[in-house]
């Protein structure tokens, strides 16, 4: 599979070839064009011509013809070149090519916007019954002590969320850990309490649950299916991969325990509103095989993420692993298309992008809203910007009794956006990843306005694959319509 990526300072288009598709992304409008070979070659030359204010179709065509000749290309008929130039100019006039950035001029207003809290990650248990080797939470303890959240602390957290949410109706609460099923009774009590707040305060709670599955049983599943909008089921893929990285504390694997429970959960939810979520490491750079394995096991909603770890860890991904990882994404994309066309498709989280509507402007610019709209709550009620900052005292923002007391931390996160990040400004994927994970940026660059370079490389590839998949499936639909 060929891959031809062109980066330009202040770029407004991004071009690449994937699966024999010549793809041109207009960065600022989000328009995607699948073009023939001549158009693909001409578009950057046309951009140069327009930037130089070359006037008139004749002069534009002459300029591009000259550039083609300089590049050593085969001679092109003038008529064919004129047709391509006309199409390019029509796309430009329609706001679909070479568009200007419409977001940056509003960044001052964006940074000064009033924010409300809309989501909490409740650390219902700082304890775990597994000993996952890559766990950033240190087996659930988060640089601190083991603890289970009391109902009283959880109640105060939900009260804080309602009080801090302004006029927003829809609120989100994720029961997280450690392993939240170690504190299942409190989870149930908090769901009941949350439901009691909905009518009097004109709110609607969307509860989610993340679990390693070891304690998942019929009673828990029945409650989750009734009350949880989504459940996240942790599994890394093939048995040997999963058991290596997600063992019990005694060293025995957990794959055989959790897979039957996950299959039951997926079917009980009609293969919707859940996903199996894995992590790949240097031990399984061939992670496409793990995604395919999960699909073969019958799971339809799949997410497998690259591990984020210091390079001192033996399982950490390194720069030399990147070419192999990129090739795996290409391999997975082709298999994804093949299965979709065969009516045996599945959803892979990183290939699911909306090319038509997409996220709102705020999400495009700042992503998940950590530290502003989204906060994490520890078992004793402390507030942090997100679960990945928990235990780092410099990011302690307040508590459920007093609310946010460190407004300076909130304001720092509020100002974090794709224009505040130097490496984001000229990246074609910035409006898809929204600047990436603030925690990863901080841990690898020392600033939430920095970047996690390896993660950025993988993110760009995933966006390219996702766009190519859209093109391939659109072709399939056209063929069916004929």
C-alpha cells in the first residue's frame, strides 16, 4: 500500500495515497476529495498559483503546465488540464478546497467562554482484583492508598455535578476504578440517587461502567442493562496477549473467565451500547490480529488502543515500532472494509469518524473538556482534571464539599486548545483529535500544551485510514445503486 504524505507550513490541504485512492483533505472545511492521478498532482500546484494571485484561467493553466514540466511529468493535453483547473476553481468557490481557517479568529471568545461541568469520572474503587502490567493506576491505587468510595462521598459528587452544570440537561457519570464492581452496592445506590435528582432539577443522567469482568454476573448485568447507557469491557485480544498483560495478582490469566461473560453482555445488549476495550503494547505490535480475534469471537464494538508508557518500561512502544504499527493499521483497514462489504462488519473505535456533521466547534478545538467540563473524583472526594491526573497533587482542583478551589488549574485547561499547541497548528488531523490527550502531553512534554509525539503519529495514521474506509464504502454504495 502506497503512502504519500505532504506536510506544509500553515497547510490547508493534506494529500495521501491509500489503498489506491488518491485522497485530498481540505483541512479547514473537512471536505474529502477522491481524485484521479492528474488532479492529485495538480492540486498543490494550483494552490501555489492561487497563492501567487495568478490571474485568469489561462495564466493559471500556464503556470501549472510549467510546474508539471519542471517536475518531469508526462506531457498533459491542454484541454484536460483546463478541465481539471476548472473543477479545482469550482471547488474553491464552493468552499470545499483551499478554505481559510474560520476558527482561529474566535479563539479569544472560546477561551473566555463560560463553562459548566457536564461529566464526572467517579473513582468508585481505588482497588483492583487484577494486576495489569501497564496499569497507570498502579493496580487501582493511583499513587496513594486503597479505598472504596462511600455512598456519602458519591452523593456529594452527584450534588456537585448538578449544582455545577448550569442549564445543561444531559449529565454523564462513569463508574471507574480500579475495579468498580468491588464496590457494586454503592454503584447501585448512586444510580438510584442520581435518578431521584432528574425530575426536580430537570436533569438526565447517562451512567456508564468500566469493568475488567472478573466479578460480572447475571445480577450485575441485568442492572447494567437497565441503567447503564454504555459498558466498557476490558480485554486485550488473543488469550496469550490478554493473559500476559492482564493477570490476577497470583499470575494466573483472566481471559477464560471474562470472555464468556463479555459475550453474554454483548448479546444481552443486542451488540450495541458497549465496547470491548483493549491495549496493545510492544509485546503485540501485530495488534490487528487482536482486533480480528475479537471480531471473530462475535464482538461488534471494538476499541484497541496503543499503550502509553515511559520508554523505561519493557512493554512501551518506541519510535522504531512506528512503521510496523502503521502497517498494522493499513492491514486492519483493509480487513475492516472486506468484512463490511461481506455483511460481517464490526465497528472499530478509531475508524469511526463523521465526515458530514462531526463534533461541535468546542470539541473540535479542545477535545474531551478535561479540567473544565469533565472531572475525576477520588474515593474521598478530591477533584482532578481527569482520571489520568489523579494522585498528582499539583493538579488537585478541589473537593466535593467545597467545589473547585483551584480555579487557576481550571483556567489553564480552559485555555488548552489546538491553537495553544504549537505542534497542532499545522497538523492536518487537529480537528479530528482536538489536540489529543492533555495527560499524555503533560507526561511526555511537561506541559498540557505540548504533544505526545508517538501518539500523534499514530493518530494521523488512524485518521487517514478512517477517511480511506469512508471512500471505499462509498464506492460500494455507488456500485449497489447502479
